[in-house]
C-alpha cells in the first residue's frame, strides 16, 4: 500500500475506473480487475448503490468508493438496426468520431440467457421453444467471459482504437442446446421455428410488454420486452452471431 501511495504521489500510478460494479457484468469484472492489476495500477470501483460494492475486491485493492457520472443521451437511432444493438451503434459512432482513444467490446448473445430467460417460457408455450432463429447457429458466449474481457480492456490490455468481438469458441444451434438441456433434465420440449412477425404477434397477444420500465410481467414466464425477445432470434437468423473470435482467450488467458 505504501508503495502504491508513493507511486501515486509521483504520478507513476495509473487509475482505472470500473463503473456499475453492482451489475451482472460488473461484479465479475471487479474481481478480475483486482486479480490482474499491476502494483502501479489503481483500481477504482464504482456503483449507483455503494452498499452493493463487492467487499473482497474493495478490501484487496483499497479502492475508493465513488459515485459514477452518467451523461444522458437523446438520439434518433436508425430503425432498420435490430432492437438490441441500436443504442450501442449510436454510442460507438460517437466514440469513433470523438478523437479519443477507445476500445469497443461487442458481446455476442449470452449462453446464460437460455436457461435463465428462455427456458422458463417453454412450459408457458405448451412445452415448446418458439423461436425465430431459423436454424442459424450462433457463437454463444458466457457472460462471465465477457466480464473478464471487459476488465482486461479497462486496464488497457487491448490495442488502441480496436473493436473486440467477445464470442464463444464454436457455433451452436438453439435446437441443439434445447435438446441437450432436455437430456440432462428429462424435460420434453419441441423446438418450433416461426417467422419474426408471427412470433411477435404470438407474444403480444399474450401480454408481453413493449417496454421494460413500465411493463407488467407478473403473469409472464420471462422478464423480456417484445423487442428483446424477438431480437435475440433475429440476430441469429440474420447471421450476425455466426463469427467466432479468440478475444476471450487472448485477453483473459
């Protein structure tokens, strides 16, 4: 600690700030940042709710707890871009045109979302997975791997002004994932592919909200607005998730 304080006083210590350490990505990223940070690197962990900051990383790094600065952005984003990446697309454009050094991390669809968000809907749908992926596979990635990539990029482990795609190592179809889960659990489920418009109408007719903030999910099996639910399959169906990368291995080991 004394060495770190001395380096900070002499301007030799670099400060790296992780915002949103209470989130699904941030919690794991905070742990990994502390694990891989060099002695001359000061890790600052922030959260909207200071009580949610992870105790062990704070203790290990003596990182100060600060409140994050948020900047609201209003935008008219192109409607032809799929629902999920619309705001990301706009922010990336701002960053690239800013003149600042940057790293951009694009996370492929999380494997974690299948058992936690989609599988609970199968019984609601008559023991069926209603999907619009059109049998196109995707390089699903573990959310914790994305967290570790995030931590590495914050600490400057990436190349300047480079976009990193965080993907899984291989392509897999939703139907194959469903069948594997059924084999492990004994659950019987049918995979049914549907056109985007038909699947959208099916869920809207059963009350799936169009907005996360104001929607009523009390009678529904998953907490996804219609845009999220449809876009996950759409991103697979249009081939957007078909490429793999070595980002996770290169940045996290």
